[in-house]
């Protein structure tokens, strides 16, 4: 911690490569809403809903969010992390095989799994990860449910689970820090981890699962917390601006404000909302497009199988 500027110096990375394994949380939103309503509504505890792997309810609708991070240090050392582990076992097994994630896990080339938050489409598919590497270190946000810890154990985990304390940057290695933010959202999910990287000569990159805390809040945190935080180079992941494709003045103000951060690369997907991306493009934001393949349904998202190169 720098006493002069009261900021956290995380060091720098030479390069960060992000592979979108899957940004497709599910295929049919109406089915997810129907199942949630039938179980009691948005305040229902998610573990009571018999979705895979706890049950077979609409099993063919279960996909999930997951990304591979490859971080290269200034000395050329490359370290890999898995960011979220999806939902449906069938879907995640397929996507892991298609992107070679299963092989990397088996070979011990992925050193840790970061769970952004506990929602089913980011975490419940952990069995697809642990069957290849049961000893993997796992990072979870503060507020994780006891049923979530039990699920990790039941899937055969033999390694360490680290709870990231709220509001205190946890340095994973030079140039990469993890922060747990307090939040309460649908289906009684608490807490969310957000990853920040400091890229040599470029600035900060932010990686989110859903960004339930609000993309502007998360960027402002980076600005005031990290050395060099005034320079935001890139953002990747779900930004939760218009997940239901509704639009209003408040959402427009978020997009307008994003234009003032000087971001060089906006690579969004998952819960961001197509409408939000269209509005970003109208505002002149540097949105990266995807290939709309492997289950991703729009080129507006950096989608399944697409790669973001930073550095």
C-alpha cells in the first residue's frame, strides 16, 4: 500500500489473454423465469429449485458462464486461472472439451478457480471442473451460502477454499488482484468477486461475472483504490445493464457515463443486454464484436470461443 497516494500497488502484467468458454447462461429465459416463479419467486433460495445438477428440471436449458484467464508476467511466466465454472454439466463438459480446458486442468496448468458469485449459471457446474482437478484452489466471495460450500465438497473437492474478504484487494500475483464486493441479489445470493489486472504501459482491466454492484461503482472503486487506477484500459464480462432488454433514462445515463472513462476495449456479454451494447455503439464506445458461434447468439457479445488479447 502506498502511503503517499493511499492506493494499492498490485504490480504489472505484460499480457492478459481471456478466452470466453461460455457466456450463455441459459438458452430459454422464459423457462428460467417460469421455474423461478413456480418455486416462489425472486426471493426464493436458489438451492430449492431442482435444476441440474440437483435435479433434472429443464436440464437441456442449463448452460453457464466461464472464462479462461492467461496472465503473462514481465519475466515471461504464464499463469492460468478459471473464472467461473458454468452451470449445466453436459454443456460445460462440451465447452471445456472444445476449448481444451479439460486437458489444461488434468495437466495442472490451471492453478485456481475464481467464483465470481454463487448464482447457478456461474457456479453449479463446478463438477465439470473438479472431476479433472479435484485439488484446485477455489476463491469465493464473502457471503457464500453454506449450501454452496457443501456443493463444493460433494463434487469431490480436496483443495483449499479461500473466502475473499469484502473491500480488501487480495493480490493473487503481481499485476492481478481480486476484490469481493457486498451485494444482495436474486435468489438470495450474497457477494461478488471482481478481478482487476494492471497491464504494463496500458492501464487497468476489469473482469466481471455479472457486475451486480453496478459497472460504474466497480470502475470508480478501481480509480480510487489502485495505483494507476485513473487509466481504465478494458472491461470484460457481464455488466448487468439491461439483462431483460428493458431500457430507461437511468440505463442511458450509465452508458453515457461509461463514455467518460476513456476505456480502450469494451468486451461485454452474458447479462449486459443486447440493447445496452447497441446503445454503447451509438455513444461511440469501443465495443469489440464476437463471432456468434458455439451457442452465442449475437455478434454484439464477445462470445463462446472468442478471445480478448490485452497487452
